[in-house]
C-alpha cells in the first residue's frame, strides 16, 4: 500500500469518528439541505460503484472507499446546538463565548436562528422547534442581553 492510501484512509476514519462524536453531542438539530445531501449521496454511491467494481488494485479501492466515507460525512454533517457550541458547517463551529448576538425569528412553524460574530452574520439555521424552547436553552448558556427574540 502506498503512503497516500494509508494517509487518506486514516483521514477518512478520523472524520468518521469526529462525525460520530458530534452526532452524540447535538442537543437541538437544525434543518439541513436535502438537495445537497441527495447530490453528495448520489456522487458517493457512483464513486463507490466505480472504485469497487471498475478499479483493479487494492490501493485504488481503498482510496475510493475513503472518498465515499468523506463525501457521506460531508453530506450528513449535523447542524444545530450542542451544550457548549453552535455547529453550522464543517467550517462554522463556534463556542457560545465567540458569538456576539443570536436572533431567534419565529416564522410560521419554524424558528430561524441568525448568528452574529461582531456585526457579521456568520450563519442562518432553521429549526422545527418553537422559539421559546430555543430561547430557554440559550438563556442558560448565553448572556440574555445578546439574545434577541423576534416575531415575523
């Protein structure tokens, strides 16, 4: 096996372990994009078929399977709140101390959460929960004067 295959396999397994840890720490989950999830899953299935059926060497098959694992981790990455932080994307993970303001906006049957760092909005998440449930959760972990609850 080549060193690239070993590295790539270790990377895929590490991402899978991180994904599992994040899954168990989520308290409130936000809605995720079904379109992106579907696209990445279809690409992963196609890549799995191509790498297992078409390729001949073990290195190619392991690299293909590792790529499938990485795509599936990206597709099913959770969004929402843990007890200590906000997780919006792979690149948007913030401790509550690093957030300057959170706005909860009630719209019909969902709550839109806008998160700010300074004056810059860093993410928008949609929850199927009412704003009061999220507000009670956030008041325990976030200064109340930086938490804004609005009705649309």
